[in-house]
C-alpha cells in the first residue's frame, strides 16, 4: 500500500556550530434542562478513566506485559488499517556541504494549524527546516491533511456534522499519524540518513501529531511535542475540547487514560514543552501529564530522558522554546548538549502588513498550479476511504450461530464495550411529575422520562415506544396500530431528548465529541437507557414480555437494546435508516468496521422483527433471518 510523499528538495548552506487550579475553557452551558446532568456525567467518567493511569505505574514488568496489547489498541483507535493512496506534499531540507556517503541525523517536522492556502502550511514553518539543515540534519517538513496543497478537513465532527466518522472509526488524527510513519519510511530510505537517529517535533496540531507518530513508530528516537497534549479532565469537564479540531483526538474505544498515549514513547527521550498562558493546553493539565510521565520513565530507570519546559506566554513559539527544542534534539541525536544561541534565524514574519518569508511560499510548492494536482488524489475524500467498512456476508444456515456469536463479540469489544453486562433495572424516583409519568434513573446521575400511556394497568404484553426527539404528549398513530388488545404502552425519552435535552452548538458539538474521548457515544448511552427501562418494566409487571418500538433513529436505538437483551420479545422499526452512513442514523464507535444496520438487525433472529421501510437494503436482513431458519419471524412492510 503506497502513500506518495512528494518532496521539493531545498539545499541550505551550513555554518559553525506543581498542580495548578483547573482551567476551564469558557462557561458551561446552562440553557437547557439536561445540561447539568450530562456535564456532571461526563466529568465523573473522565475522572474515573484518568485515575486508571495508576494501574500503568504498577511495575515495569506489568507495563511491558501490557505494551503489545496497548500498541494494538492504539493503532485501532487511530483507525490505522489498510489504506488507499494519498499524496503528501513536503519540503526536504539538508546541508549543502554534506559529505558523500555521510549518514546524517534526521528530523520529521510536523506542522501546526497555520493556513497558507494553496502553498500549504509547510511554508509557515520553513525556518525549522533551515535551522536543522544548517546544523547538520536532514529535515522533512510536510503539509497536514487540512492545510496542505491538496486540502481536506480536520473538522468532520467539530462543525461539519460528519457523525458517521465515529461509526467509521475515522479520525483525521489517524491520517496525520500515518503520514508521519510514511514520512519516516522515506527518510530511512535515503542513503544520507542515519535510521538510528531520527527525531520528530512540531507545535500545536504538530505537537499532537508528534505524540501520535512517536507512539506509533519506534524508529523515532527522540520526541519534542510543543503544546500538543492536555488530559481528559482538561478536555472534558474543563471543556478544553472546544478549542480543538478533530485531528487532536483519537477515539478512546478502550477507555485509556490520555497520558498512556505519551507513555508509549517511554523510555525514548521526550521533551514536553508548553506555555504558561496557553488556553488550549492549560498548565494544570501540563503538570498532571508530566508528573505521570516522570513516574512512568522512572520505572525504566530513565528519569533523565524525560523533561519539561514551560515558557512564559501564549500559544506560540518563542526563543526559549526553540532553544530548548533544538538543544534537546542535539543532545540525544548528536551528543551535543551545548546551549543553542542561534534559534531565531530565518524566521517567517506573519504580521498584517508586514509579512516576509526566507523562501517565497510559491517556490516551496510541490504542485506549481492546480493543473498539476494529480487527478487520482483521494485526499479530499479520505474520510470515506481511510478506514475500510466491513463487508459482512450472509451466512449459510449451517454457519448462522457461529457467525452470530462472532459478530456480537466484536461489536461488544469495539462498539458497545462501555455498556455494563448485564445492565441493572432502572429505579423510579419517588417524586413523580404526574400519576402516569416519572423520572427513571438508568445509571448514576442519568435519568429519563418514562410515561405510562392509558389502558396499561394490567397488560399481557408491553410495547415500549422510544421517543425520537422533542417532547410530545402522545404517541404516533402507527404505534397505536401495532398495539394489540390487552397490551400496555409506555413512552420513553432517552437522555438528551425532551425533559433532559442539552445544549447543542455547532461548533463545537461539546457533548457528542466529549463522549468519544471517553470511549462511547451519546447513542450508546441511549441504548443503555432503553435497556434499563425494559428491565424496570419487567420488574414492575412480573416479567411480562416487552416489545420495543421506534421511528427513524430511535428504531435503531430500540433494536440495539434488543441486541443486548435477549429477553426483549421483539422489535418494531418504523422508517429506520438503513446504514450508519445516513446523517440521521444513530452513531456508535467503530460499528461500521464490524457491521452495518442491515447486518445487525439480522442478529435479532429468531425474535420477531417488523421493519416498515421500502429500502431494498433490508432484504439482506430478511436473508439473514432465512439463514437462521426464522423467515416467518420477520416482516418487511412499506
């Protein structure tokens, strides 16, 4: 699998040689009734996951025993799977006076968010390539996916409403990581590069990418991330996530404490650099991360290989940052620990009305004109290709049971692992707002509205209607039509709907994006709510059978609740989306890497399933039911 690295070669002449108070980003939302509830829930979950890093510090043997599994999980959470071809534009800087046959140390420089339009953001960071080349390094500076010569986006869930990114397991962080790995492939292929002396560094988005790449690729011998990492307590309850685009985050499928990402670099040398007035990488998080890293490195007896630098100022490079970065890399790649005195040379000046570049940006273009951009580039649509979708085949009747168990196990492992097993019945609060409705607590700190509809006092069977959105005092006509005589009817508003709705702003989509940093999605929580509600209903109605029903996205929420509770008697899905790629579909982490809706509904066989839809893709669901010997249990209606 190739990823093209296009390099414009530049020759450069050489010359002689403590924890602070929490720092939130803005005020919490308080405009909707569910804001406090969901924010408290996210804060508790973030603290629980972050505290689990103490387990990583148990012993060096324990860390080493778990490391292989951690690396596998890390690659999965970045979506690093077989990939299509990408064009990555960059500039290579090397000493013009390098001797023939000499093996030089190399630096992979990762650019931050600096818009330079058609020239690519590599042009904004050219001074770093020049400095390294002047001091005997080969330095490769590459464009990012969003701000390169062939521009895509980092902001799929930040403001583009591409919520299927979550179901695809796609994050732009994965692309930046893989571009780095392939960039290092290029560097080690060069006859003038010493493959045992490679460093990676960058600021902001480049600082985050420094972590991604160094953690993924052990060929990186030195890492200097500048303003590139906070932690879960900072990102989520302190809302620092709102200051970041999607390239700063992986999807935390396996509920990692965030410092574990940086910990994968240990015991290789790392300099953790930050600024004391950086609002999107605040100092309280900085102190927690470096303290944890120092503890981890100490297990290796390598406490001298990790250090921190704090600069006075905001989110930017300054002389002390540059001096420290260059000196640290010199120390560990060239055994030269002398202070650096010439860090601020060849600087790009980017002040309105006063802009200057050592090398004119257009001269650093790889593709001089738009006509030169390859027609076969996939960069602009890479989110649709980078992480492959599963292609699930309909099993034979002989294979069905094994097929079902394997598919369910993988769904549990990577898409629904945060659901408790089993989920306890919800608990009705003593104070109810009416004789027929109340607040059902489905898990700690989360409650939903549950309403008993008329004629439900002593039912033979119960239909639980899962509300889709908004608030309504009655159920749709189609629900009443599927309700049989003697059946009870309840209406449930899962979290974030109706009485527990929370603030939604696009951008930054705080609640939805925070969930994936904690290994879940909003819709996973809604499945939890339905499961807890069903078990509550069976408790108060002496195990009367319960059928779940929903319309549109809520139909899939109801169906997935049935997937994880085999005692749910059946599912009625009215106009459900047929794929998680549908913008209206509920989203679950990584689910499209395992199966899509037509496949997962087939897992409900042999229970009764009614699908009211004319979408032909549900014929596959019917074929799966036939393989299960349950073709009489599925009804496809228009």
